[in-house]
C-alpha cells in the first residue's frame, strides 16, 4: 500500500538528524561527494518521503502509477537522496556503505542504470529534471492518475537554459499536477549565486511565466510543512506550482553552514566526529 | 543485376508520418512530440486524429527530449520529431543522460538528415548524426532507404523496448521496397546477389547503389548489394558472409566518413576479416547551399561515385 504518514514534527526531526548522520558518514567514507546541498535539502526530502508523498517503497515500480513521484534534478546531492530512500524502505540501509564505490548501485550521481529502487531517471548533468518531471506529470494525466510529481532543482542550476524551456512549457500545457522546488541556498561551486549567475527576482520570473509561486524556509519543519501543504492545495488549479525554498548549505553542521566551500568536499576524520556530535539522534541507527 | 521496379517516388519523411499515424490507431501508448516542425515531419495526421497524445513543444528541443524521457515513466512510448541536426547534436547531453543512460523508451525521429536537405545549407545539413547516436551505449540506429521502409521501420520500433534513433530525409526517392515488408531491426536486406564486390549502403544511398549495380553490370562486374537499414546493431553476420564471398567492399552513405556506416564496417572487417574497402561518404567537410542533386554530386555521393569506388577496390582485391 502506498504510504501516507501521520508523523509528528518531532519524529521528522529525528529522521532528518539520522539522514544527516548518513550524509556526512557517506561522503567521509569515500572522501568525495556533496555534503553541503545534501544537508540543506534533508528536511525537504524527509518531509516529502515521510509525510507528504503517497508512495510505495517496498514494491518499487519505475512507472509509479498511482503514486506521487519525486525527481532529483540536482543529482549531485545524491547522499541525501540515497539516505532518504533507504530509510524510507526502498533498499537496505546497509547499502549506503557502498556509496561511490566500484560495483555499487549508489553511483556518484543517481542512475536507473544499476537498478536502484527509488530512482526513475539519471541526473547529474544539470538542468534536465524539470523537463522530465513535466513529461512524467503529463503521462499521469494521460493515464488518469491523479497523483502528483515533485521535482527538486538547485538555484545555481537555474542558470541552465533548458530549465527556462521547461518553465515556459509547464504553464502553457497547464501541467498542474507538478510541484517544483528550488533549493535557494544562494551558493554554487565558484561562490554566491548573486555574484555568478544573476538569478534576480525568481518569484517575479516564475510568476511572469505563469507559475503559482510560493516561498518557504526549507530548514524549519514549522514553515516547510505548511508550505508543502499549500503547494499541494495549489496543485490541480490549472497552473504548475513552484516553491522557492530558502535553505542553508550544510544545515545542521555549524562549520559547514553558509558557505559554498562544502559543496563538494568531504569532512576529514576529526571533522566527521565534530559533525556527528552535532547531529544527535535518540536511537541512532547508523548503517 | 536485378531490376527494382517502382511506380512512384516519395519522401522518406512521409513514410514516417504514415507509420506514426498507423501507430496512433493501433497502439494507445504511442505519443508524439514536435518542436515546431509538424509540416516538415509530416506529423499532421497524427496530430489531427490523436490531439490528446500530441505535444507541441515549440522551439525547445532540449526540453522536448526531457519531456519525452518523462513520458516513458508511466508507460508511454514517445516519438520526438524535428530535423536531424536538432535531434542529435543540439541535444546530445539530454539524450545521453535522460534517455540513453536512463534506458528510456524514446524514439528519436529525425528528418532532413544529410546534404539532401538542400538549400538551407550546412547549419542544417547534419552529417555527423549517425556517429553521434551509434556511440551511445544501448542506442539503436536506423536509416531506412525509401517511403515503404521508413513506414515499416516507424511501426516496428514501437514494439522494440529502448531508445531508437530513426533517420530519414526530405527529397523524393524511388519507393521500391515492398509495401507489406516486415521490418526486422538489425537485419540486413540482401537486394542483389553478386560475386565480385559487396556494396553496403544505407538510407538514400541504397538507390544510388542499385543504379551503380546496373552500371557495373554493363562493365561485366557482378555487385552484391546489401541494404544496411540498421547501423546499430550492425548485422555482422550478413556483412561478413558477403565480404568473405566477394573479398572486397564498398560502403555508401549520406554521412561523414568518420563515424558512419563505413566506419562500423571497417572496424568489423579489421577485427575479423581484413579486406580492401572503399567508402562513399563525405570526407571531413561541412555541406553548403545548393540543390540536393548538385550537392550529392559535389560531395561525391552519386551512383558514379559508387561505381568509381567499386572499380578502385577491385584493383586492390587479392
């Protein structure tokens, strides 16, 4: 049965802390990967997979008929995706130890190629996920399937032109079963997005393209959950929905927060211990 | 040399349009996307009769490839339509990641391939598309020779799970293959048995190879002519069997020498049966404006070029 979870915020916070522990341990173990964006988007993915979405982790089907779907367009934050999928029951939590290693299903960037349950498209080369989500949402409409499609993009990723092709396409085709989220952490590899890409007023841009736009703090369940509820309520009204979600890169680990420097750098042994001391879970079940 | 009678000449793109329309009637999962070229791709009939399964994407090919990949999630079989240039080079990374690597059941249907696009010139005359597509793991690459074969190929690829690149073109060419043919992906078609030289041709060059076969017969040369409609997977058994019999090979295609059919066959022969080979193909050059016939002549893709290549390779035959 697809799950809809009636979890308390306190429970979600515990899950999020466990996921963050997974993230720093995974990237530390292979001395590579992307902890910053993963930590920043942890609360969103936990909220989606443990509260908002109806989905079926124990018998994964690629077509996902009758389920809510999630696409990760900024595939480099695979650590949070893998941890949340495992913790939700898509595959054994122990498999997180294979992340980025030879012969693993947990490739550096997510892929369907190795048959990992929970992943429906490869991502990593940026800018492609919004188009894919549009297509999947249209397939749902053709199938008479009333579930929704969620997609997460990075804010730096919005510098890709294909995003704006899809941003024009979705409202024109009235894809109102689509809920997009932008991780507005203000950072990209070479520095702050404001200095590099000139994203400008994203609310005004998406509104001008015909989207229903809302904004939320993505690191506080107290604001994130009502915003997701609002997004779901706004779907089905003839327009696609986009949530501009403010997060802090590295959220939860003080020395990783607020800087682009932890975009693609793993913590060393000492930093890992320091991070884990900040990510406390009542009954930690590290893989 | 066999005769290949035909009653009319038609464009291969119309074969695609007819095949797609047929699929609309027979396969409810088939959907079509077009990037502002409905008339050029002959997708009008599908759009008219199956509007709910047709998606006008506008001049946004990258988005089209992504949307097509997404439509497969839920069981749809998307056919994308635009010019060959915009179906491949422009969207290579989208095809690579969202379609090929993701093993999505998308049919990339490409018209106006090669020089025979004509007057629009080199910006639109892609001669690298077969190479780009055959390099992608898991991609099936098909280049049929006439209207009937393009229609049959279009219908056949809907039943094949996995990404397919289907290449066709703009000019009218003799429609000589049977209307009731069964199209088998990856199965070469022996058109004329011969003993002196094997000519492997694809797409528009198949008819040129037939014309060349008649000219060679007048010279007393017996040419075996084989239509390689599927570039990948290549029918290696058919190529090797013919090459082992005739002991010399000509390849012919409307494509760059680099990366095309000739390149695939040369690689196969080098590994398994080294034999003299000549390629009729564009030699590391862009095209230009002109009529299709003028361009095929200038860039060396006529029946006379096939004849010349056959004569050249016969001199090297041991």
